[in-house]
């Protein structure tokens, strides 16, 4: 199996994401809260703007 070195910055983000996913899995939540959380914390600003524009079209 091929291997690669993961940069420290990506590793730290992956650790945070894993903790967040564990908390979400153990807590009953509304799916819209999960989506909002992901948008606020993980997506690039451009993607967030794109989603807002798509919402405005409807």
C-alpha cells in the first residue's frame, strides 16, 4: 500500500475534524445544525458564497 507524509497543518485539522465527528455522532442533532456547522468551520468562503447564491435563486 502506498504511503505519504501528511503535512502538520493538515494533520492538526484532521484531528480536530475527528473530534468534531465523534461529538456529533454521540449527540442527537438536527441535520441543518450539522450542515451549518460544517459550512461555518470547514468550507472555503467561495463555496459558502456559492451555496448562499444557490439558496437565493430558489
